[in-house]
C-alpha cells in the first residue's frame, strides 16, 4: 500500500475550508483512491500548515493514475494559484 501525504499552505487560510470538500469529492470519482482523509488546521500556530491530505493507493502506478485523472488535474488547476507552498511525502506500508 502506498500512502501519499500532502500539506498545503494557502495565501488565505480560509481557502483550506473551500478545498476540503473538493478533495473529498475525488474519492467518489477516482477509482485508484483506496482511502482519502482531509483535515483543516484548527490551531493556526506559527508552524501550522492549513490543510492535510492523505490518500492511499495500491502502488505507485495507481498514485500516478490518480494524479493524471481529469478530476485531480481540475482540482490542481483550481488550487495551485491559491497556494503559498506545498509539501509531499510518499511511503509504502505492508
């Protein structure tokens, strides 16, 4: 199982709440997503990121298929101009 973790920092922290339902909708339309979790930061500390996304996929091929899916590409086009930065970690678990 491949886990894909993304942290997003927005120019306007309020945009994280707008991104959340759009990300959650991906689980309904992208068959390569095995699970999806989205959380919006609540404490707004100096080291906080605004949004956390974790998806799981069967393997790296399924992750690439998810990233190439038209619904994911549409989300990326919408969110990219709103972001200050993004961090990603991908790892495999048995």
